[in-house]
């Protein structure tokens, strides 16, 4: 769980770096983003990383479910008096629920973009740009012009933020990477990561909806 979770944190940074190009909504921005999308789906090393990412998502989800079931089985009868809010945060107590919401979002997100990028010729919503690349940029613009999708996307970014709030530093702890000097730095970095990265992802569809 820790290894795949931290790997997916790295993936989020790379994915965010690419998505920030969507702030360029003009023709030049379209051509640049579509060239980037083509590179991400054709360059051999990136394709290998993509398969590793898919595996990490599936493994992380399944392992999280199994661990949740195992924890519940270990204590079939709850405490007579329980105040978990006194010694654990909201994200820590609800990682399974937050993870499930994220999994639903990933399926929705990939069906709307990843599937169209790979098999766009089967869908009338995708075409070619002036450089002959699949015009995923226009697909994204169209999707983020729908208010319901923007709201769902933004809410899912909130869920991801809560998941990362606990998961980032928890991953280091699970791997035994604790140190009196560095653990506070990891925790603060994790909190910043959990706020900044989902916020930037969430701002993109809002910007496109109002200004794209």
C-alpha cells in the first residue's frame, strides 16, 4: 500500500505538469497539448510507466479493500465506548471511503479521456488537429464546459486531498522511514502536497468553464 501510494503521488505530479498546459486554451495551446498527449501514449519508456501506473492503481485499490476487511474481521465487536476522533483525523478514519470515491472518479475520468485518446476513431467526439494529432484538447474543453462534470471533478479533488492528507505521511511511516528530525518535514510536505496538488487540478476545469 505504501509503495504504490507514494508512486501514485509521483504520478500525480507528472500528470499535473502536463495538465497545466490546459490553461492555454488558444490554438497554440491546443497543438502543444495534443503533441504532449501523443508523446505520452507513444514513447516506449512512458508507456512502460503507464502500465506500472495502471497496475499500481488496481493493486492499491484491491489491497486497500482487503486490508479494510481484515481490520474489521479482526474486531467483529466494536468497543463499548469509542471516540476515534480523539486520536485520529477524519481522513485516517475514512481512507476506504475516500479511496472508493477516487476509484469511481478514475473510472469516469479514464472513460472520458483515456479511452477516447486510444480509440477516438470510434467516437464522433474526437478528430485530428492541424498537425494530424488526435484532438484530445478539444475533448477536454468540451467536457469542462459541462457544469455537472466540473462540479463532480472538483468534489473528487477534495476527496483526493483528504486521502493524501493522511496517506502521504502514512506511506513513509509504513515503510519505516521515521526520524525525529525528518518526520515533521515529511508531515508538513504531505499536508502541502494534499492541498496544493488537488487544488491545482481542481482549478483547471473551473478556469476552462468560465474563461476557456
